[in-house]
């Protein structure tokens, strides 16, 4: 039996298991552990593809399994995190006395809007599998980046005790869900951290992003992940604008 052909799929399954565990702890409102497991899942997600290329054992089933695992770890797990945050915010015990939201009919159903993230993440992954333009870059926000943003935000809000007594955050999170879903499937090119060479002149954007990311993570810790993702989107948009301008001037 050729065992090496099973290594990538084993790593992919480890990614899926990490996502399952992250989802469980999200529902337990242990956002720190949930975030850690999402990061672990992202590491497995990186190494399964790396192993498949290194061992020359890429397969169609591996590609499908990878997408299924990713939608659990980077789709359902962050959706569970946002669901748990909204549940805390709309819980009557966590609302200030006399809060108007307590009188809203069906307010307890609002948290279920979080699962739109899982649905749009699945759509994003399906598009990625069929889109031949996304070999060296991405079109739309990658699901791991979206998951890390929500996990980081949840840890930050929980540590700052923002999830109790701040019902207005419900509307911020709902707006964030809609924006997140849009960014996952938007036709916005975003750069990938794929190095064809390590020459500085060919990778100014990537090296700048990595340096800024290290700074944010070192200074802001868990909250740094959310800032890194926002910075990633900003740099991608600016790169698109500047690149388009250069092409227009050249013509």
C-alpha cells in the first residue's frame, strides 16, 4: 500500500476536525480556544496542499475534501462564533434595563443571521474550485482570512467585556455579516502570499504586508488578526487601483 498518497487527505481531515472542535467551543462561548483551533486548521490547510504537491499525489477527491473541510473550519466555525456573540448581546440578562430591543418581537431569532457566513463561504469555495483566474491570486476574500477576522474580533470584544450591556453592537455585527458575505464573493482581486521568487523588487507588496502583519500581531496580539485582515483588504484594493493607473498611463 502506498501510504504517502494518504498523507494530504489525513492533513485535510485534521483541518476538518479542528473546525469541528472550533465550532463546539464557539457555541460554548470560549472564543479564544475556538480561534486557536481555527489557526490550527489553517496550518493543516496549508500543509495538506504543500504535501500533495511535494509528494505528487494530488487527486480529485483531495480537492473536494479540502473544500468540505474548509467550509467547516472557515465557514461554519466563524458563523458559530458570530451566532454566539449575537446570542450574548440579545440575551435579556445582558441588556440594560429598559433597552428598546427587549420589546422587539423575534429578537431572539437575530443570531441565526450569522449562518449566512457559512452559506457564502461554501459559495466562495465552490467558485474558487471552478475559477481558473485564481491560480496566483484570489477573487474575493479568502475564507481563512474571513474566519480569522471574526474569531479575532470575538476574542477582542469578549476580553473587553463588550458583549454585555452594549446592545447597539447587534446592528454593527449584522452589518458586518452582510459586508463579510459580500466580500467573500465580490469580484475584487486580492493578492496571495505566493512567491515565485524572493527578490524584493518582485515582492514589495508581499514583504510590506508581512512586515505590517508582524507588527500588528506583536503589538495587538489576538486583536491583531482582525487588523491584519482589514489591512490585507485595504492593500489589495489599493494595489488594484495603483496597478490599473499604471496600465492606463502606459497605454
